[in-house]
C-alpha cells in the first residue's frame, strides 16, 4: 500500500515547479518512502513562466495599438472641434426655411467584410475615405486639417460638407454664367477656325443650332458683348443684388440655378462624369476631336447647374492631355476659371503651373507663383468677415491698397513638386535648392516623387556629390514613412535616375547596390533597362508646346457697330419671392441696349480680372515684366 501511495505522490502533480512541489507535499506524500521524498527538483522553465512571458508580450503589443488608437481619436476630435469652433460665414449662404427630416438609419449586412473587435475601429477605418488621399511623407510641415480649405483634396469630411451647404450670391452666379458663355463661344469659334462647324447639326440637337450653327460674325459679336457684360458684372458693387439688376446675358446664354435641397450637386457630378467620358473616348480613338469639343460645349450649355470645381479640373486637364496641335482650348479654360472666380485646389494649381512650363512662359509662371503668394489679386479671397490674427497671418495676405484679404494655398507636396520643376526648368538646380530652402520655412516640402526631378537633373549633369545628397534624402523619407506605418515605395523613375547617375560617374559598386535594391522592390530587370535607355535620350522635364490662341480682343477688328447693337438680350427671369429672400424686387426689368464696341480692344479678358480696369492703366507694365523676368534669379523673395 505504501508503494501505491508513493507512486501517486510522484505522479499526482501536473506541474513540478518549486511552488507546486512544495504546495503538493501533503500528509500522504510525507508518509512515503525516503526515495520518493528525495525526488530531485527540476529547475527548467516552467509552463507558468512561459505563459507569463506570452501575456506580458501581448499586453505590451496591445498597449501600443491602444496608444495609436488614442492618437487617432485625439486628432479626429481636434479636427471636429476646430470645425465646430469656426464662426459662421457672413453672407455666404442662403437661409433655408425648410426643415430637413432626419433620415432613418438603415442597417445592412456587408458580405465578405471582416468584423471589427471594437466599434470605434469602424470609424477609424473609414477615416481615410473621409479625409481624402493619404498625406505623403515629405520634407515640409505635417498636415494640419484645421487650416486646410474646404476645396482642398485633403479637406476633412465635415469641412467639405459644410462648404457644400453654402449657396452662391446672385453676383457670383451671373459672373459664372457669363464666364461659361464666353467659353462656349470660344469653343465654337475654335471649331470654326478648324473648319469643323459645317456639320454641327449631326452633333448637337436642332434646338441648339440657333447658337451652335450661327454665322461666324454673329459669334464674334456675341463674344465681345459677353466680355463687356462680364467686365461690368465683375465690378458690380452689390453682391446680393436682384438677378435682373445685374448685367444681362445674350439671348442664348446659359441659365444656372442652385436649389435649397442641394440637387444641383448631383447634376454637377453627372456633368463631370459626362465630360470625363468624352475625353476618354477621344483618347481611345472612339470620338473625333471636333465632335468632342462640340459635345463638351453642348453639355455646358444644357446643364441646369453651374460647373463644379471638379468639372473645371476635368476640362483643364483633359484639354492639356490632348495631342500637341489641339491645346488651343487650354487658354480659354484658364480664362474661364479666372473669370468665374473658381476657388482652385491642388489639381488646378498643378495643372496651371504645368501648362506655363509646357508653353515655356517664364513670365506667366512667375506671375502665377506671385499670385499664390497673395500678390496681384491672389488665387482666392478669404471669406467675408475674417480677421487676420497670429495663427492666420502665415496664410492670409492683406492688400494695402484695397484692403482685400487673400488666402494663400495650403502648402502641399504635389503643388510644390511642379513649382520646383518650373524653377528647375527656367533657372536651374541651384535656384531650385534656394526655393526649397526659402519656401520650406513656410511649410512647403518635397515628397519622394518631388525629389526625383532633382535627382534626374543631377544625373544628366553627372554631379555625383549633389545627386547622392538627393538620394540620401529620398532614402530618409522612405525610412520615415516606414516608421510611421505607411511605407512608400520608390518609383521606377527614381531608381532609373540613380542608376544613370552612377553610370555617368563610373560608380559601378553603387550601381550594383542600387540595382539589387530595385530588384528587391519587385521591379523587373528588363523594365529598368528599358526605362534607363529611354531616359538617356529623352528630353528632360515636361514636354514643350506652342502657346494657344487666347486674346479675344482682336475680334473687334472684324465686328461692326451694327452687328454689335443687333444682339438680343435674354428676357428677365421670373424670380419668386421665396427663392430670393435676401434680394429686393427688380426695379428695372426692361431690356437694355448693349454698349458701344469701341474701347473693348484695350483689355484682354485676363488683364482686368484682378482689379478695376482703371487701376491697370496706372501700372507701369514694363517694370512689372522686368521684375517677373528677374524673379527666378532671386528665389529668396518667395
């Protein structure tokens, strides 16, 4: 019996650590034989110790995830608080008397989508969709959502939707209508110059032929009349004047509306989709260029809602991507964007800067950069009633002559990339470095993509020392992106530029190192070789084009006074009292005679936009042009 109890005492414990062995020494075990009581203690790692280590590691990892989640929530709450603390914009929205009923929440099951452990992860997971594209790692300041304008591609969800709830003033609506009228007429005259307007009845409906198939002389007279009316509407003093008190359009002018329920946003989205499809069909060869232009003009003509910022960007980028001989409509589109006072975003700024580089216009490039700095009328005015404090002094510029407040664009890596490319094209590498240093103090920075043109320039000039400095900065940004949990992959053009630099400077050891790294990044050997050979013989920078036709004042020479005076104005609109709560009834709804054609040739449609025409007469344009030419050589003025 003692032997049996001895065997039970030896095998009864599942764990043989010292604590368990001592705790399991019961009275029965103490009555066992001496051999059983002298069992040696095993000091190996116990299961309790292993489990404790696993739990400690799990707790440490979970603490890291919780800290990251807390940081995300802090940023989200800070952005929402900033949006809620913003003062209500004065005179920028139409008061809506309608009460919108809250929508009933709808619960639906999404198949094949993993569930979340915690409810807040659903919100954080969708944050990237709400906040637009990811902010690339760059040499500039981090993204501050509280200072991003609502039209930016990086604007937050609440900021964007709050801006969509606003409504235009009557003056803003009329200037936009006149700007689109001018763009449509310039498209038709462009088709007339190409000899492609004879078969217009095959492209647009018969109801539009009164305008689209009108004689050329009539179209020129309508364009000059619209230009005159737009100049008058731009300088009209009352923002909220009755729509019939504002300068009139011609008989076939467009009519745009913004309803209180916001259905015009859906209409603008449909217009943008239609424009994009037309450009895609042209690129794929399914649509001729003349038919594309006619259909674009037709869509702008029949749309009941004004074009959105996305529509303007689609037009600008689409006309720039056409073949080299058909870029004549880029200039009219830029003029229309300026005439309609469109609040540009990163896409508009990049396309505008790129176009000035493409046509090799150093003066216009420098002038546009000055406007981005808040000079010469700026690119956007600040909202009414804003005050310039210490926090907004870096992004707001007060015109000392007019007292107007202009808002600078938010410093983003994509816009700065094209800006540095322009300085690199017009001046050179040293000036580009100075611009990077000077504008870097104001938050501007270059991403990995933005640094690639600098590396390419050093490869073409066989400057190994400066090229390696740019390469080291690129690798530093890549390491930083990995540390942030958003790893960025180097472009094939970046590897190709570094390979060409090593080849030009006979640094074959570094060449092999970069080549191995590129192969590890999943770039094929043949792909890198083809890109290497192509860029060895390709022209540096952005392709060059001939500037398009943009000056409409020359049409005055072919328009008679009788043709100008025979233009019929659009009938006064029937405005209901409830649809215009802030305006007075029209005092004079009778048609007005057009003004004389004389004097229109003094101003181009871009010259008078920043200020009154009389102001431009007092400016010494020779001095301004000289200053613009000297600008690239003194980038520290930025």
